């Protein structure tokens, strides 16, 4: 059991579903669909879209968000963008509040236990989806911000080493 207090995600972050209508998407806007997030968080085949190219409304996000794929959560499509853009509405942009480090949140959501928690609460037989309301209730340990940053840095370094090993 953790020695740190816990908080519901909704107490320390906002799940922002800021809709951008298809007609308002500008030329050159980066677009992220579920197919553009690999399991574990790496972006693949990102592209910019042209005005009028996308047929439906999307959600906006910024480099401060964590992107969480709510469709088939067992695929662990959770990423930290370093750019602003629009994403599929099957991706939930989560904006951490000042008491929560973005890297820490991302690593917490990518834990096998967190993926299993989300998957067990998804509904729908063929295309299970996790409700934003359910995700908002997920509890996470909340160490002091300095400790969150330290944890995220250690895990970022470990992931970078794993990526180098895979590449070799």
C-alpha cells in the first residue's frame, strides 16, 4: 500500500473535450487518430491535415495534455504530445492541474494495473469504450510534486533505454 494520499483523477486533472468543428480546422493542423498512437505511447505516421479534409468534429489538445485512447483501452494508446493539434473523439485529452505532473500521470496511466482497471470498466462487446466519467473516478497515488517529477524522470530514462535496445 502506498504511503501517499490518493486522489480521483477528476480532483487533479480535467478531461477536456473541447470540440473543434471540421469546418474550423485550419490547413497544417496536426491530427492524431487512434492509429497514430502505438501501444505504450509512441506516435506513428503523424500528419497535418488540410482545411475540409476531416469530415467530423475533433477534440483540441496542447503540449500540456496527456492523450488517452478510450476505445479498446486494453491497447494502451496513451501519449504525451509535444505539439498542439486535434484528435479523434475516441481520444480523451487530459489536462493535469498544478498538483499533478504530466509525465507522472502518463506513466501511471500506462501501468499494466491501470490498463487492466480501465479495460475492466469499458462497455460494449465489439468496440469497448471507457466512459470519461468512469476514467475521471480512477484513483491515483499523489506524492509531492517534486517526487512525481523524479518518478517520471526515472521512468522516462528507463523507457529511452528500452527504445535504444529495441532499435539495436
